[in-house]
């Protein structure tokens, strides 16, 4: 098991995450050479004539300089932004693969936790990077940050003043977020190194069917060549996206002006759930001992994300406790074979997806010619009922699929051919089903060992 190689297409998600992270780091270093993380006011006189004579921060001016005056600067900005978007998407898909196949079970619980932390850090790095240009869209994110910090009971106001360094937005927040944006990737690189050591120690998980058979033509035959090819393919896709798909055109929104907001601006896709939760939460506010408690922000922006990611990180322990499964697993499950886990995953995806879609409640109302309050109330009810419905349907589908497989194993697979017996009766011809490779037992381990020997 230690020497086994990943030979299934779903294992590529982790490689895409690593390679897109590497591209983001390289392009980020190149951009940092020209970027000035300062909120000192200047008057712009540059290549983008539409903003000539406009007062702005040095951060925004340097970003315009990178985009229009540095050779290849706009391409680097685009590739950097797309690499961050693809990285978070790859990590999300990797977590889904680990979850639905049971790859988080012993001895790989720490590997699961690493990916969860990478997801949180990746979202934080991308969010801070979106604020650094100090344009109107980043100003909206600063407003959300201020509101979230102030909603925390007892310490919220002091925490906000400490983060911003006094008044909002002040002159300290951009330099502080710049260093945060630069240091978090160092921690992420350390997590990738730790994960690599864990993979070398425990080996890759395996699909017990033909996908894990190691047959000729699989990635086991040339893992190094496949990894190099995948790296260049990832770089090529990111370069094409950076060249052809425009993202974050800060010159269209203009510099940040406190008290103003840019209409139609939305955050990066992975922060949509937070925007949606804030939009559909009722404007509740209560007083506790004479102090206001703004539930309209505290619940959707602090409690719900905190509970969601805490449950995500602790799920291996929760499942182990509820099922009593303390065994070591090196073979992956099919989602249908773990109906309850698959149903829980479907409920979580539905919950996240509905919050994500709720971030576009105004666009949905406008394009479908619906009342905005009707759309908002739909999402309020759907967030509560949708996960339950997804849980029930997914569980029934999984149980139905496994029941059909058991029936085929007992009576054979239907062929659709009908024959008539000499007595005049009709019957359908069935063919036996080959024993499923995924049902073979996992190798027994000597007492006191968590992984098989080489």
C-alpha cells in the first residue's frame, strides 16, 4: 500500500490544487515587485486616461500601473486570480472525493484535516488578495469585514479597531492584509509538505474495482511523466484563462470611496455563500444588558460558517464515534455503499449551494420578473427544507441501488430476451453477475500496526 500510486481520474484534483497553488505563488511574487501596499493618497496620471486627475491610494495606482504599464502585468494579474479560483475549486472537489469515498477514515484522518485547513486558508488568501487593489469592490469586502467584527459580542468593537488600526478604513488595513496575503501561502506550503509525507507513509487509497487494478496503461506505469504532463496542462489552462477570460477589471469600478458601493459587484465564487447568508437573514437585533446584539450579521457571517467548517473538520471523529468503526481502511467505498454518509454529503452540498445561489437573489428577481421579497423568502425556506429533502432522496437512491445489486447477484442480470418453453410458458433469460471486486476484504494487519508493510 505504501508503494501504490494514484491511478484513478479523481486523484487528479489534488494535483490540480498543488499545481495551481504553485502558479499562484510564482505570479504573486512577480506582482509583489510592482505593488505598493499603501493607502497614501495620490493623483493618478497614467495610461488609463479615464481616471487621470482622480485621487486614489497608492495601492490602486500601482495596480493600474501593473495592468497597463508593466509588460505582461495584466496577464500575470489574470493568471494569478484564476489560479486562486481554480485552487479553491480543486480543493473543494478533493474534499468531496475524500468524503464520498470514505478516504478520511483511519489512518488518514490528519490528511482530511489538512485539506479542510487548506480550504479555509485558500479562501482567506483569495479574499485578502481581492481587497489589496483598494477598488470599489474591495471596499465592499472591507465593509463586510467591519460589520462582521463589530457583530461579535463583548470584544467586537475592540477587535475591529485593532484590525483596522483605528478609524475605518484607516491607513493600516491594506499593509496588514498584504502581509497576511504573503504569509498564509507559507503555511499552506508547509501543509502540502506534511500531506506529502503522510501519503508516503500510508500510501494512496485504492478503488477495489478495475480502477485500482494497476493494469497496463494506468498511471502506475509512469507516475513521474503523468505528473509533469499534468503540471504543464494546468499551467496551459491557467494561461488561456488569463489571456481570454477577463476577471476583476478594477479600472471599471474606480478607486474605493468610503460610503459608496458598486452596483452589481459580487465576490469570488467561493465567498458567495457568505453573501447569500447575509442577504436572506432577517434583520434581527436584540439587546442584552443594554448592549445591542446584531443577529442579522452574527448568525450568517460568524455562527453558520463557524459551525459548518467545524463539523466538516470533525466529521471523521463524528462518524467513527457514531458507527463504532475503529478499523484501518485502505480501500475506498462507493457512495452507494455508505448511504447515510452520502445523504449527509448531499445535504451539505444542498445547504452550501442554496446559500451560494441566494447571493444572486436580486439578479434572479430581475431576470425572472419576480418580487425580490418572494425570492428571498423562497431561499429562507429552501435553506431549511432543502437539505432535509436532499438527505432523504439521496439515502433512498443509495439503498435502492444496493438492493438492485443484491437482487441481481441472487437472480442474475436481466437480458431482455424472452424464450418460450416446450410447454408454452414464457421466461426471461438472465445472466450471472461477476462477483464484485469491491466486495473483497481488506488485507489483515499484524497486531499493533496501522499500515501494511512495503
